[in-house]
């Protein structure tokens, strides 16, 4: 499998885990049980979402720069 597809798939599934953790946190807050670990539960997926999201955000810019350098042009406009 292509690295880009793999990272995109991981990013999607981790975002599902993050959403579930946030919903669990909201449910715990509504019920009044304020366990600290429930609040920190969303931080693990969030820590994975940051690098994969930044990679996916920068991917089009890197691809454009590669196309520009391969064609022999070096203008940045």
C-alpha cells in the first residue's frame, strides 16, 4: 500500500477514536463523574492526529514543489 494512503487511513481511524473519546468525556461530565483519566483519554488520539494531519496538509505543497523542480523551473510564484 502507498504511504500516502496508509497515513490517510490511519488519520481517518484515529479521528474516529478521538471523536469517541470526546463523546465519552462529555457523557462522563454530564453524569457528574469527573475521573481525570476520562479527560485525558482524548489526548492519545490527538497526539497522533497532529503529525498525520500536518503531513496530509503539507502533501500537496511538497508535490507541487517536486513537480516544479522536476520540470526545471525554480520560481516560487
